[in-house]
C-alpha cells in the first residue's frame, strides 16, 4: 500500500458566513502551508508525494501551492475532495447554521438537495487511486473520510486543525487510516 496525505487547508482570511465566499489564506495560513510542505519534503524520498491534488476553493489551492512548487508538479483540481455542497435554496448567511445542525447529527440526517451519505462515500472513493499524493481538502470532507473509515455514522468524528496532515494508505481498492492528523483545540462550531 502507498501512503496518501490528506491535508486540511491553512487558516483562511475569512471564516464561513463572512462576506468572502472563497477566501484565500491569511498570514498564519501561509505559514501553515509552508509547514505542511516542509513536513512532506522531510519524508524519505520513496515516501514523498508525487502528485498534489486540491479542492477547487482558493484556501486549498493556496495551501497546496508551496508543496506543488517544491515538488515541481502542477496542482490537480478535483471537486471530489471539495467542500460539502450546500443546498441550493440556502443563502450564504444561512450556511453556518445549516453546518452547525449537520455537525450535531448523522450523515443520513443532513437536510439538502442530495444524499450526503452517498457524497461521503464518493469523497472517500476519490482517494482510492491516489497513492503517494498530497490531497488538500476541507474540514467536512476530511470528516466524511474519517467517519467512513471508522464505521461511524456521525458527521463530526474528527476536528482536523488547519494544515493538519492525516496519513492514509491505499492500494487502489482499499483505504486505511495510518495516522490521524493534529486536531484543533477549538472547534468549527
């Protein structure tokens, strides 16, 4: 099995519910992105990622950029590792309350336009062919993967800190947790 690195984006310049729906990183987030790069480059050469994949959102792309540049690769954009889709009828202002409610329950209980259990399975499945890859993603998407691997139906099972690196392993058919990344001392809630 090959290692895969699932990395939460660095600290954004704005949080969900604020005016900017696609914020980049703030100064702390840029430092966190460089620390993630430094960790990945410190690995033995035969374990370093060969590819860099990112959610389409700016905070993930900016977190991925130092790693991609250091490895000399182009960032591959994959919506499959993106943020949880918000129901179409929901306003940006209503998204924080919707997320807070989702965090309290199970994947099957999330109200919206799609089957969120299926979204969770697809997020995890998108990682299967990605051995030796650094994947830059989001809090909820990482929880989708972690809850599936743990066999836990709750939405919130893990509180990945900004730029937290969770190490998984894959053989293309199975995904295994090797080591959970650093958890935040404060939650998204």
